[in-house]
C-alpha cells in the first residue's frame, strides 16, 4: 500500500465564502450549528445551521405553495428545466467533486463518478417522463358508451432523507423524477455531507427550477425525521435497515407511501470457469470502492475450492498494492472512511472477528498517519456467523473469503442472510451464470460485474428484497411512485341499470348474456 502522509490542500473552489453561501439556504432559527468538517484533516469547513421543527414546517409550507403552480405547469415546460440542468451539472462536475471529497473523504475517482449520476437520471427521464405522465385512455365497462382514463397526479411534497455515502447522487437523483412529476421536495441530507446536495439545488434553480420548490433542512435524524415524515405526502429514504423500519412505521401511521433502500450483506460468487483476472479486478472495486461504503458493495466472496488459492493470492497482492491516501487528485485508489465514529464501527467488527478466530490476510487496522478516519484495505478468512462481520453489514473496506465445493452450496451460502440488495456472479458460461443468478434472493444481481451494470441501467427498477428495502428507484416505477392515479370515468348515457319499468330478472338475464357475448367477441 502506497503511503503519503501529507496534508492535502483544500481545492481552490471550496472557499469559506462559497460554503457560507451554500448553507445560507438551510433554515435554522435557533442559531444552532453543526461543525461540518473536512474528513481528510478534521478541520471545520463551515457551521451548518440546524433546523427546528418549526423551520421544517415552514419549509413544507413554502414548498407546498410553490408546488401548486409547478403542478399546473405543462410537463414540457417542467422538463425544459432539466434539459438545461443537464448541461449545468456536467459543466460544474469538478466543483461538485471538490465538495463531495471535502465532506465525505472519498477518493476523487469515486467522487467524479458520483457527479455523473444526476445527469444520467435526467437523461433517462427526459426520454420517458412525458409518456409516463400523459393520460392513458382505456375502455369503460360498456363498449362505445363509456371510457376510463388513467391520470397521473403528483403526490404533493416529497420528503427525501439522503445518506452520507452518496450525498449528491441520492439527494439529487431521487428528487429529479419527483420534481418532473410535478411535486415539490424537502430534502434532509446527512449533516456530514450537506454541501454537495445544497450545490445541486443551487444548480437546479440556475436551470430555472422555481425558488422555494426544493427545500433543504438539516439536523440529526431523531430531531428532524419525525416532523419531516409527518408533513410529507411521500417519503424516499436510503440508509440502514433499523432506521428504515422506524420511517416505514411512521409513514404507515400517516397513511402515506414510502420507498426504502436499506442495508445489505452482499455476496459475490466466483464460478469454476470464471476469468480469474477479471474476477479479482471486479472484487477490488466491489470491496474497496468508496472505501467499502456502497450499499451494493461486496462483503462476502464465495470461491470454488479448486481455484481458491489462485484468487486469494492475486486478490491479496492487489489489495496490498492499493494507493490509499488523502488527495484531491485522481491518483489514490481508495480514500478515507466518512468519520471517526464510522472508523470505530469498522474497527470493532474487525477486532471482534480476530478475537473469535478470523485470520487477517491483509490490513486490519486504522491508519491515523494518513488521516483521522483511514482504515486499511482488509481481507479476512475463517469468518463465521458468530462474528459481527459474519452477519452484520460492516460498511467498510472489509471482506471475508469463503470456499465452496458445489454450486448449490455456493447459492445456499449466498442466500444465508436476512438481506437481499445486491449480488455478483462471475463465469464465462453466461447461460450457466444466469441460472445461478436467478436462484439468488436479491433485488439486483450482476453477472461479470459488481454493481455498476445494474445501478447504471436507469431504465430498469433497482431495489432490495428481504430486509434490504421496500420499493424501487429507477425504471418507470422510479417516477410513477411519486404520483397518485386518478381514474376519470365517463358514461355517455345511463345504460348500466334496468330500463324504467323493466323486470329486474330480465335485466339480469341481459347482463349475463352480455358478459358472455363480450368474452366471445373479446370486447371485454
């Protein structure tokens, strides 16, 4: 592992004045602030205002007033905002990358990739939204004399609770289809990573999004979450399973819908015929990408006994050679964990595993010489289910290697978890790999890839099963979930009951005969 313990210079774009402008849009009537820090150094970047319940209610009131006019705006005009926004987001990607790095500590390669997600989502729904939101006329119960039209109405004000691991991608990308559908948005980013989504809102307004339509409130989850959920018409949440249960329960009490993308303990199965060089390279990203802080990243790898040693040797060598350091250039392959608190969690999982008999093949310890929250790329063997990292999501640069003798055994091991967000299968015989993938209990399964192919396929819904979530983002459902369906039915003439004076038994005979006739003629 390359070590360069030099303190990085903060990017020129991340000035104190710029940061103060960003956080100025966050309501905070109490005057309380959160010390938002630069992860690489621990230095405070800016005091982030903390929103009170009254601030949040006011934000919803402002958003709701703006939403009425936005919903009345023709879809074509709404979409024109996002056509302009696409260019603005791409042109300012480097500034966004600076903010993402400063607040999250991820390496620049991953940060620039994160900036690409909102433009990709915009591009997809710019092609689909008009059709999805257009009224769909269908036949009514009486041929020729009745119709039924499916009309999509916006929910109103959508509450979005975004996580710290991809603050810009989730905070902005989840809002895009909601806004296109005619909703307003109130976003609560994590305190640690509020800067990049605030910049995203600013860029959307530069593109023409009406002021007030997209609100941002900040605070700790228990302080902000209840008021946000109680004022929202729909909630989108990405985060832990434990918090997802709390949000789902409160949304249910309020009789509003919610979409929850939650945790995972994602497996990778390497089949005997896999290209081992490709599998190793995929595993490097799957385990250590974003310092292991990706909801869909890999924490368990299952290898055939016949090729276990081959994979282990190559994978360990690659992990030890990773360039890990704090830098605002594209050199490092892995950056920091998001915080010292999260470092403690990852460290506790590894220490627990070692104490209970796990073998450390590489890594296994914090690196304070690199920065306050750095942890080494870590590969473990002999991990069992009595260890924290054997069953619980670690969410760090830590993976356990396991061997299997039959494919059936590998599938059973992969499914032996309460989670089901993502999985990865590697093999040259694509048909055989697809057959294995179909048996895995997971909302996403990538073949000869870790996660990007599934997540970047914006036309296909992406979500979790079991304890990994409810609902999906992306695909048609990723926009339609932010709408209510109105059934507008028209009857041209009263013909659905008996005629005046007609014997009811005769009317029934006519109805039943009509049902048979419509089935024979396939009218209904």
